[in-house]
C-alpha cells in the first residue's frame, strides 16, 4: 500500500508547553487506522498539527506525496485532508443545510455541491428530514452526524475523526460506527481517534497507542486489542 498520510518525528505543542515528542505515524490509502490513548496523551494535538490548525515545531507531515507541515488548514482541506473536530463545532444558528453547504466552500468541490449534498443526505436520512432546522436544535447524535456529513461535503481523500462518540448514548454510538464502517467500505481513508478503544480497534486495520506525546505501541487492530497491557489500561479487562 502507498502511504496517503506520512508523519515523521512530529513535534508540536502550545506556546511553552510541548505535547508531541517525535511522533511517527502512517495511514495508507483506503485503510482505517485507530489512534488511541488516555486523555492528555496528545491525540487532538496530533490531529490539529497535521491538519494545519497549529504549526508543528519539528518533524515532517506528507499528504498524498506532498509536504504540508506548516501549511494553513484551508490548504489541507483543498488537498483532501479533512478533520471532524471533537465537539462538532457546528454553526448552531445556521440550518443543517447551510452547515453542510459550508463544507463544500472549496473551489474544486463547489461546482458539484448540489450533487454532493444529495449523496450525503442519502447517507444521513435523518438530516435530510431536518435540512431546514437550526443545527443547534439537533440532538447530540444528530449534531455529530451533521459534523460528519459536513466533512464529507469536501469530498475528502482522508477524514480524521476526533472522538466522534463522545457524550452519545450507546444506541447512537452503534449507529455512528455503522456509518463509519459504511464509509470505509466505499474506500474512504479514515483516521479515527476514539475513547471507545474496543470499537475503534475492532474497526481498524491498524492502530497506534499514544502515551505522553509518544507512540508506544503499534500493530494491527486485532493485535492491539489482544495485548494484555492495553486491555488492562484502556478496556478494564
């Protein structure tokens, strides 16, 4: 497989607080990769650094064969690298349809926006029924679906999901993971940061464990799920 995303020696943090310490990570085209770890391990910082929301202090990030470390976030989006952030970050006083439309603001995807909208709403029928409803009035699960749908409006090559199941009821989590599996089955490349470690590793072909800003374990999802130390630390088994 060819690496769609390649991260080497990534260092990043906030002002005088270093968070990542030489992280290496790869995501090949068409695969699902899980990134798991405790709160504060640096998972969100890694996503923000690779997608241009913060500037790395060291290391390299390549996407689709091109160096992108330090590029602004809108350039990463234009290349097809999409981050669905923790907390959804919708525009609550805009409608569902308006939020989705904003996901297709890039020049390369704007002309096909109507067709893309139809395709996305077919995947999310609950959103189709609420297209004119204010995004802030949706349930938590519906808001997460809207955030994911907005990301898909950009026609991503890789979509990174930051804690998509956070705060959702178990039945909604099951629906959400079913949708992510459907997207993966279409060939979409997925980098999944998820507090539900068991679900994430079950879905992922490969995974990384991040601890205190460093990758401490990597392997197939099955290998990591079967590791006694990981099961004890993250699954309570």
